[in-house]
C-alpha cells in the first residue's frame, strides 16, 4: 500500500488556501488515486468520477487548472510536478522499495530455515548431554536405595529400626541401651523406654481387642501394650 503525501508547506500556502473546499477535496482524491495506481499523476477521464463523492465536478477541475496544480492531458488530466512540487513518490521508486522489502524478507526467511536445520554446536551438544546425565543420575542415587546420600531419607528408611535400637535390649528397663544405669542428662531414648515400660506394666484395656485377630498393639521398643508379646531380640 502506498500513501499519498500532503506537503507541510501547503499549510498557509496562498495557492492552496485559494482553492475551494470541493477543489481541494478533488486534489486530495487525485493524489490518493494516482499513488494507488502508480500513474505518476496521470488521471484518465474515465476515472475522474472517483475523485469526489458526488462524481465529476467540472468547475473544480477548471479551478485546479487555473491554480496550476493539474493540466489537461491527452485523455483526462495530469497533476503538475508530481515528484518535485507535489512531493509524491514515483512508480519506479515505489517498485524499488517493494523489491528491497521482498529481498529482505526472503533473506530473513532463508536465515531462519538454515538456523532451524543446522545441528547445535558440538560443545553445546556434549555439555547438554553431560548435564542431563549428571543431574539424572545424581537425583536417582541420592534418593533411592542404600546408595542414598540424603541423611534425611536414610533416617526415614531406618527410623523404626533405630528407634528400637535406641530404647533398650532389656524389655524391663526404663533406660536406653546407652544408659543402662540411667543418666541425669536429658535423653529421648530413655524417655521412650520409660513410656514403653509403663505401657507394658499398665497394659492397655481395649474392649474387644484380640491380638491374635487384630494384631499386636506395638509400642516403641517393639513389645505389645495389650498382651505379653515381646520380640525375639528382647532379653528378659
């Protein structure tokens, strides 16, 4: 699409200000039509009806001729000074611009296709593979099985066994295995041992509970709080 120009010097120009509104509108319509058609100011007589909403206006046409803005041609009219006075682009200039735009667009699309088809640089490909493999193996070995390097995961996996180990090897002792004779220092394992001993001594009363059917109600050291069950590892 080509735009018509209205030169800034027309504002306040005696020649332009002397035109009637209808003549100025015909002039603006002529500029737009010639730019759109690429005629460099030539307007055949059969197309002058498009220059004003009311169609041909002979009086406005002659007013433009008297103002020296256009002149009679072999078949219609011709705007005077299309590129110089009226400051409009010639059809040749417009075509050069369009050709340059098409060439730039083609070069851009060609670069895009080449970039999409080209393999990544060798250094980038090796680094990406190394990073993926390293990160994947690190996540697997850090959180799965005995190879776990996460101390929190280890504590969770062996939490039940460690709790029983810390309590005591003597099911009747209120102290842990580390402090078989007791200690004046705060000890969580000793506290769990006392809780387990009290549970065994008091024996929970649960109506309708049958360890042979419902299973044992185990406390921290692995003994049952309901019946006299003790694991094989406990020593009386």
